């Protein structure tokens, strides 16, 4: 495939129905903004140039798509007008220009590549991705020649006559243009219609009037979902999760209850990983081979080594690096900390800004006190160290290799390798005191 491909992503709408302070296309599906889904799909198609059309005053959107060039559509005068906002960047392009909506994150690279191939096949001026919804209301209808199947026109819902309204072959919004004739075609589009807008869809009739042919390619409705509301955002999330779960299982992970596992687009799972029910993966998680992640665990921006055992009820926060064969058990939170190979943090602990050396054993209830109200401080725990239950390690602090910390200690200074340190109040024994106390009370109060 040597064809030239450029992509224009329309992202100018604020999406008022989302009732949000941020542009619609910044809302996330599977942990990634919708606009970035579309951009990444374009990247998978090896697009040489990708341009984003944005609305006024959308600095966070411009940052999210950086370093891709953005073009502002100041007045919202229709989809053709939106594409022409990038006119200067479209000039001189060859091959194909694909127009995508940033609020439609589910189109696959395979589908789009099928559309581009169909456009090239007959050197059509325009190729349109169509679908057949149960209810075509609101969509542009694709009028085709019953003889040769050529696409004759796209008629917007508001412009349809009775016969056209009955057509259920609809415009998904995705269109592919012959780059060389694109600007000329779009500039010839007028706005004398029900909405007074420059309809991109009129490109079909304009191109045909100039002696070109156009074509429509069909895609499953599921891919065409456009998000206009929070409710549709949830539908897009569900469809994306289904894909991600299927892909995870196809790559050799066991999901005991797939429907209760939430993955991010970039979740990487090794071979023979077992995921129990109700596990959530935020962005940036890499899991090695033969790992079990038990129920109700939450992971984000972390790395889990081969044969590690996580959960149930574990929380791995950004910067957690769990070594091979290590164990992170129930109600344990790890943040920005390395837990080296074979180390164990089995119960009820917080380990943050720390290194836990290989095979160290962290007793139940151990806390790294990493924050003094101003700064985050580091805790260093040597290989093979044993931290007794309910210890507080007040950072910055270093526990030497093989050292033992007595349970209930509050460690505030360096512990030598192989030493035993107990830092807690001295024991006080008063034999018989309790019995005497009870007798005294009985004499005084009569009970
Ligand atoms: C559009 C298509 C219709 C298709 C439908 C699929 C046109 C004229 N109609 O209709 O054939 O069936 O999508 O969902 O293209 N946008 C801008 N600037 C504008 C106008 C729109 O950036 O001035 C963006 C919107 O933010 C949106 C996309 O273009 O992402 C589509 O615009 P919208 O107004 O929703 O078009 P529809 O009427 O749904
Ligand atoms: Ca729409």
C-alpha cells in the first residue's frame, strides 16, 4: 500500500448535550479522550498528515492533540465549512483525504482502509462509509444507482422527500476524498438548504456534476456510533470494553468474568494472566506472564512482573513496579515504589516513595510515612529485611539488608544491615496489679 493518505479530524463542536466544561471530544473512552482514539486510528493507517479542526477557545484540546496541527473554525457554518478551515494544509496534497469526526471513536483501521481502497479502485472523487440503522431518522441518506451501485447523492434528513426518507442506507459521516479535486469540490458547495449550512455531504452531487463518480461502502452500525450525550458515551465505553476484553482473551489472558473487568486501551497483559472478577485497569498498566490479579484490585500506570500475585483488594498506583514472583495482598496500596523480586507485602499496608528489596517481608499494617506535610521522602528497605507488623517507617529512612524490625516499631533513623531494632515503649510489668485493682474497686463501689 503506497497510497498517500491525509486525515482531517472534525472536533469543533462543544457538545452542549454533554453539559460539560470541557469539549465533548475530550471525554474519555477506555481511559483515552475520544479525539485521541480517532488520531491513533489514523496513525494505524499510516496517515502522512493529520489535521484537527477545533472550535474557538479550546486550549486543552489543542494540547491533547499536540504536536498535530490544529485549525480553528470560528463560526460553525457546517461540515464542509469545517473541513475548509484546514484549506491551506489541504493544498497540494495527493492521494486520499479522509474526513473523520472526533466524536466517533469506534471506527477501526480495517474499515477505514477498506473505504480508502474503494475510493482508489475507481478513482472516485468521493467514497462514503454507509450503514443501515434500524431507524434512519436524522442521518443523511445515501442515494445509489440501482443499476451500477454508484453513489448519486447524499440527502440530509431535513432535505429528504418521501421516497428518500424511506431509504435506510445512511451516511456514517466518514468520507474519503480524492485529494487533487477536494478543495475545488468543497468550495463549490453552497448553503441554500433547510439549515443554511455548508453540507460536506453535498460534495457527492458537486463532484458528479463535474464529471466524477462516487461510491459508498457499507460498515456495521456498531462502528458508526457518534457520541452526543453522556448516555451515548456509556454505550461507546461498553462497546470498546467488549473489544478490549476479546482482544485480551485472544492474546492469552483468562478473564473469569469478562464483563466485570475494565481495561484501558493501552493495557498490556502477558501470557497466562488470570484476572478475577471486578478488576479495573487505568491507563499505563503492563502485566507480565503467569500473573494472577485477584478480585477487586485497581491498577494504574504500573508494571507487574512475571509470576507476581496481586490482590484481592490491592491498589497499585502510578509508579508501582512489582517484581517477578512478588506478592501484594489485600488492602495494600503501593505508589511510586519498587517491590523487588519475591518480596511480600501481604496485608493492610501503604508503601509509597520506596524501594522494597528482593525477598523482603513487610508485615501487616506497615506504613511508609512518606509525607511531612510539605515533601515526599524516600524509604529504602534492603533485600531480605523483615518488617514486623504495624511498623511505621518515617521517611527519609533506610533499613539495611536482612535487618529485622520488631512489630509495632516507629523507625525514624537508619537501621544497620542484619540488626534487630525495636523502637517502641519499654515494657512495664506489675504482677498482680489487675487483681488488686478489681478488689479495691469492689470494696469502694460494692461491685
Ligand atoms: C452529519 C452528516 C450526515 C450524517 C451524520 C452522521 C453533514 C451535513 N451531515 O450530520 O449526513 O448522517 O453526520 O452522524 O455532514 N462540525 C463542525 N463544524 C460545523 C458543523 C459540524 O466541526 O460547522 C462537526 C461536529 O462537531 C460533529 C460533526 O462535524 O462532530 C458532524 O456535525 P453534525 O452537526 O452533528 O452533523 P449531523 O447533522 O449529525
Ligand atoms: Ca451528529
